[in-house]
C-alpha cells in the first residue's frame, strides 16, 4: 500500500491549487454576494484541462483519472464552492456521454464541454415529486417517427440555464411492461430546442454563484439520435453517473471545510480573550483536533473510492460512504469554525459564514445522507 501521488496527479493538484488560490479565491466572496455565475472562471478551468479531468485526451479531456479529479475538486472547492459544483456536474456529464454515448454523440458534445465552449453540462433527473426516489419521475418521452417528444418538468437542475447540453431522464416504457425504473430512458437535449424552456431560478442559502433552475418540456421534439444508451435502460446510466458524482460532492465538501479550518486556525492564533490567544484554550484545541482528524478521514475515504474507480473495481458503496461522511464532516467542521470565530463568525466579514452556508447542501444533493445510508446498508446486507 502506498499513499504517494503519481506525476500526473501531483501536476493536476498543483495546477488546480495555484489557479484556485490565485484566480478563484479573490472572486469567491463577490460571486456569493452577487449570485454571479462564474462563467469566466469556468472557461479558464477548461483551458487548464479541469472540465474533463477524467475524459480521454482524444475527446479533449486531461485523461488524468478519478484520483486526479477528486484532488482538483478539493482545490477548487477550497476557493469557491459555487465554481466547484459547476465543475463537478459538467465533469460528470462529460464522463457519462463518453461512457454511454455513440461516437457521434461523444464527438459532438464532449470536446465542447472540456474546452469550455459550453459553459456547463447539466444532469436533469430530479422532479418536484421525485427527489430521493427518482424512479418515480413523471416526465415522459414518446416516439414519433424519427423523433422523441418530451413532456414534463425537472426541478433543481444545476446550470440548467447555462448548459450547452443537458442529460434528461424521461419515462418511455408502458406501465404494464416497463414499470418503475425499468421504463426510463436518457436523452441529450440542446438549449434552444423548441418546446424546451428554463423556469424558476432557486434563491438558495448557499452556493449562490451556481444556478439551480427548473426545466420545462412542452412537446419538446428531439431527434431519435438524442437517445443516450438504450431505450428503457436509462436509469442505470443515472446510477452509474451518481456514483462518480458523489466523489465530486465528497471532494467539494472536503475543500469547503479545509478552507474553513485553515481560516479558523489563523483566527484563533490572533484573537485574544482572557489575556491569551484563544488557541491556548483546550476547548478550542480539541475542536481543531477533531476537525482535522475527521477531515483527514473524509479525505482517505474519498481517495479510496476514487482509487477503486480508477482501477475499474466496484466503488458504489465506497462512494456513498465517502459522500455521507465527507458532507456531514464538512457541516460539523464549518459549524465549529463559526463557533470558534464567536460573533464575528456570524457576519459576512469572515468567510466561515459563507462556508457554512455553502457546505449545507452537500448532505442533500446527489442523494441525501439518508439515501447514502440506504446504498451502504444495501451493500452491507447483500
Ligand atoms: C442546490 C441543489 C442543486 C441540485 N442539483 C441537481 C441537479 O443538477 N440535477 C438533479 O437531478 N437534481 C439536483 N438536485 C436535487 C437533489 O438531488 C434532491 O434535492 C435530493 O435528491 C433530495 O430530493 P428532494 O429534495 O425531493 O427531497 P425528498 O426526497 O423529498 O427528501 C426529503 C427528506 O426525506 C428523506 N427521505 C426521503 N426518502 C427517504 C427514505 N426512504 N428513508 C429515509 N429518509 C428519506 C430525505 O433524505 C430528506 O431528508 C439539486 C438540489 C439542490 C438543493
């Protein structure tokens, strides 16, 4: 067993770190305050190869593998959680089109996602009535000659108003023969397609620079060639994508909490009460010790799951373990960091306030903590 990174992983980590600290971090508070989508930063991330870290070079990616990807995500999230989630979902979309797409679909979309020609890719699974249970989705697609016609509404879609391509799940099977998850297919939809429009923009607690919108499909006609994978076999694509996506969100959680902890270490050395820096008090030291330990454990779980993926081994339960542990750790750590800042931590003058708001969603999206525990317990009981 060895813990060293290889040359490519070190290079990607260093590149992501340098860029994030130099270019993203100075923008992060403004992005949050203005709720501004970081379009220019995404373009620059793409130029560094970070919008297709685990995508083959032949399709414009960096071909650096899942471990390099999680390392890069941690660095970007350490600077700006909004930029990181945009990067995470776009990387996921590029990976699934690479894996499940035809040659034509791959060459049409993946290079544009990787190069930043597209500002983002979107993953449109959730609906108002189908969140934790996406198998209950109600958007439909019916075959009409050489086309599919989509009807329905998606909610909570990250970058849905910015994406150059959206992966959309819809029900195609008849309830008699293809009920539940067995009757769902996956489609690649382009913005501007007649019958497709963007609805409500969510006004969120955190990751305010990332857009979250609903999508409306009203007799939206896409060509037969827009089907990704096989008819009625699309649910599996979503599950495979989410396994990888959860590594992205685990890494995002770790990045946010790492930033909060670093800022808190600096603060407790400066802040004096009772004639001492508060770092001298054991109550503070133990919060730092617990936070560091838990964050390191989260990092190990995430790297282990990424290693399994990199080595083509099953990693679904391990990705869920990493996601549930890293996200819950991030919420705990950021909460402690606000506490260690006292009243100042409750103001916008210190970034820990943003970190706590930004990390809160990590236990919810790409499967809530409860859903991760369902995945893990299913593996435990198998
Ligand atoms: C900012 C943001 C961005 C998002 N981006 C995307 C995106 O890009 N694409 C996309 O498809 N979706 C996206 N989502 C949706 C997200 O994945 C869902 O919000 C999430 O899966 C939970 O679904 P829900 O909100 O409907 O909650 P519900 O499923 O209604 O859950 C409510 C509560 O009940 C619990 N619960 C539900 N079922 C069970 C059960 N069987 N056992 C125990 N507890 C249970 C849940 O854990 C949760 O605590 C995003 C969400 C947010 C907030």
